[in-house]
């Protein structure tokens, strides 16, 4: 090693911070190739008694240098924190696993018990994960609390190896009576995709100890998001959830909403740039209504959320005492929508928590939904794919099929038609099935007291079917007293059931109803109806009843107050309904 290089290293080492159990070479920009190049560094490590933290980030370490450092670490049994990010700049990808294996073996030999391991910003890929695999499985990581692997190029393969290592560590540590309790997991920008995310979800669910999860920009769509959501609900101490820049779409967002219902300690949610969209935002607003008591920050930026859905979200944060920031920037509100959102937040004395809206994408143009199916839904096996994007004429009896599979309890699974064996449908009288198959005023009146049995066909967990049944009944409305009474009584019974459950179920039903009415752009293929005045008049009746909560009315008001081509054929009924909703809106203030 040249004398000037040695002098440079000596000078750099003289600037290291030594104290409180930490030895730091952070950001010195050292190029450490050989054992000779790290002689001074090794000497300092060896002489440091009680070494608990070692910072090597911001340097570049070759294999021979790593071997020398590893030798020095073999006696450091008190070492707990390894800050080794950005440590291999300019190194061949084949060198890194060997260097990591040497360092890991030294920690295992020393009997160190790590609490933090940071290997972020090392582009070591799947092979690099194999370099730390034995360390992660060893007793040295039974005590691990924070694992940072941000921007490491793990890929699907690396994600799977990592997941298996964590699962093995949990199994072995549990056998020793002290199961692994990882609290912080950071692995952004790693192209984990669905398979990698799904593998890690299994590890997360097994541990159940996570407090922070950061997995932004990993190319995960709704399949992987759903797996992660299922795991998150098994981590009750979760505080920070960051999945920024993945593709949730409606399915992934609904899965996350379901998970969030079970979590009481979440303080930060970052679902920005995740294609949450309006239906997803409404579902998350429902969870805010009934849970997340200490939430401080919510990021739903760049999610293709429209004005009405953003207002639903704003109204949902109204009673959150700890709320500090709501980010809805980069959505599709339009100038008037941005102003309406600012005004709504200010009216609730929450104006200071609304982030900038400077990157708003502008109000979306009216367009058909048939090209709006999820980009990532090619692997979708959803049974609703039989519903083509079409417009029903609203007069259900003109479009009846007495053998309609959807209405008489025959469903398709994996292409095979079979009878639905749910008890409610097997026990339903033929008259109920006949009415649902082909509704008419005559059949509704003939049902008499059996109309109450219609409730068996209304399941809040199937919002599409529930909205379909409601719209069919409402389409029969007319001013003939007997018909009017029968329709409204049935509507009341149906809505009492649908709106009395959880906020999430009721909001999902209402958003699906709005999609079918053409007032909200939905995802995928869903059968819409061409509205008839009776359907709006039934809603006008319903929103004045005690079972129709103020926040449900506000949700409906946000969408009814927007101009829509779907309402042009029912202008008088629309004005009447809007008037009632406007009155309820003012009651809020």
C-alpha cells in the first residue's frame, strides 16, 4: 500500500467517532481492497472493548478487506448493531456474497446477539441474500429487532430466500424459548413482486411482532398486496405501514382496509402512488370512521381519486384527534374539487393538515369503464367476470330470464356450474327465487309477508348482489298506494340490514351502488343500470329514515351533487333527492 494511501487512511480514521459503544467509519469514502488497507481499522476494532455498534457505511470493502475485518470481529461478542449500508460500491457482484459470508460467520463465531442489521443500498441481488442467509438463521439473529434491506435488488428469488431464512430463524428461536420478534422491516425498491411479497407475508404472519413495515416500489399488485394485508392483521403492534408506489387497485385496497380494521396502533399509512382509486378511498374512509384511533398521517397521493371520494375521506378524518397530515396530492380532483376539499377541511378546522394539491391531475373526463379493468388482473379468477360491461334498461321485467343463474343460486367456479349450497338459498321459497329471477310488481305484492325473506338474499359481504337486488326492487316503484307501500317497506328492510353492519361493509355497498348507478367510475366489468325515477325516489325516502346515518347521507351527497349523464333521464327525481341530501348536509354543520 502506498505511503500516501496509508497517510490518507490514518487521517480518515482519526476523524472516526468512538464512544458509547459505537465505532464509526461512516461516509469516509475509503476504498478498502486488501488486508493491508484495513490494518489500522482492524487495530481499532480489536482494541475497542465493549464494541456494540459498528458503522462501515459509505465505504467500499473488497473480499480480502472483509476477511481481515471479520477476523477482528470474532472476539466481539457484545456487538449488537451493524450499520453496513452502501458498503460495496464499485465491487463485482460476485465479490459481495463472499464478503458478507465472511462477516456473518465472524458474528456467529463471536456469539454476537444482533438487534439491528442494515445492509441497504448494496446492490447484491439474490446471491447477496444467500451471503447473509446463514447469519439470519443463526442464534446471532434470534434477537434481531430491525432489518434494513432497502434498494438491494433482491428480486423475487432474494425475497423467497429471505423469507425462508426469517421463518427458519423464528422456528429455531422459538425452540429456544425466545421467538424472533422483528419490529422494523425495510425492503423498498427491490422488485419483490407478488411472489416475493407473498413469501415474506408468511414470515410476517408467523412473527406477529412487526411495528414498522416499509416496502415501497416493489412492483407488487393486488395479489401480493392481499397476501401482505392478511399478514399485517396478525401484527397488532403495527405503527407504520408504507407500501408507496405499488399497485393496490380496488382488490388490494379492500384487503388492506379489512386488515386495518384489526389494528389499533397504526399511526402512519403511506399508500401513495398505489392506484387506490375512488372505491378504495371510500373503503379506507370507512375504516377511519370506525377504527385507527391514533392515526397521525395518511398518504393517498397519486391514486386516481376523484373529488367526491376525496371529500368522503376528508369527512372521515374529522374526528381523529391525533391527525396531523392528509396527503391527497396528485389525484383527479380538478380546480373546483381542490377548492372544495380545502374548504371542507377548513370548515372542520383541519385546513392546516391538508398537504399541497399542486400536482393535481385534473378532473377526469367522462368515459366508459370497459377499458378500466385492472392492468394486473390477467391472473384474476374472480367469478364476477361473467358480468359484461353493459347498461341495463332499468325496467327489470323487460330483461328477465326465468333461469337466471346469478339470481337463483347457481354459481360458476373454475368454469364448472354447480348449485350454491348456502343454507339461506336452499331454504328460500320458490316465490322468492322467482321474484329475484324476474322482479315485477305483481310478484312483489303476491309475496305478502314473505317479503321479509328477501333479506336472506341480501348479504353485506356481497355488495354487488345487494346493490343489484335493491335497484331491482326500487325500479318497481310507482305512486299506486299498495305498490308504493310494498316497495318502500321492502327497501327499508333491505337498507336497514345493509347499513347497520360495519362502516366498511356499508361503504362498500354504497360505493358499489353508485358504480351501478353510473355515478362513480368503478374497476373491472360491472353491470350498470339505466336509472328510472323510482330508484331515486326510493333513495329520497330512505335517506330521511333513522337507519340512514348522517355519514351515509354525506357520502351519497358528495356524488349526487356532481353533474352526471346517468341522471339526465331522471332530472325531477334527482332534484328532489338532491334537495333532501343538501338539507342533511347542512345539518352536519
